[in-house]
C-alpha cells in the first residue's frame, strides 16, 4: 500500500469511489494478484513455489503482491526456517473468503473460454 493509499484508507476516503467493485479492484484488480491467491488455495506456500507457477510472475512483482496481500490482511507470512530466514505464506480467514470469487471465475471461464481448464483449481471445484 502506498502512502497515498494509507492516507486515503485512514481518512475513510476511497481511491476511486465507495463502490465495492471498485474498492475490491483497487486491491485485487491487476493481472497477478488473484493468481497468487489461486496458488495459495492450490497449496503453494513458499516464495519459490509461487514463482514457479505456470504464468512465471516476475520476482519483483511477486514480492510486491505478497506485500500488498499482507497489508490487506488477506495472507500472513510466517518463518519456516531461521538461518537464513525464509517465510511461507498462508491465507487468512479474509483471504479464504476469496474462494467463492475464484470458484465463480473458474466456472465462468470453463463455460465461456474454449480450452480453459481448471486443473490448478481442484480445491475450488468441489
């Protein structure tokens, strides 16, 4: 979250509008963030696992998206190794609520985008 975003959030103002769709897109609306959340639902936890996804997210973008998701309390990071310190990432209760959003996107994509497959999304297909 940029300083501008923090000031807006603290003041009760919004980046674009109070519309819930616009506010959600301000957090999740780029081409990478929901793919990171998807991978966390699929069981990936470590930075290297997230980076190794099919879409090959650049490391600088992955680091920024993880930071944003932590700031928004969608994920938490916890150390799993002390020397050197390495972290794993997990969804919070707030983050897990995005499962219904991803499931709806999977269903829509399978219905309307020829050739799309939800093999990565098996935890959400249930």
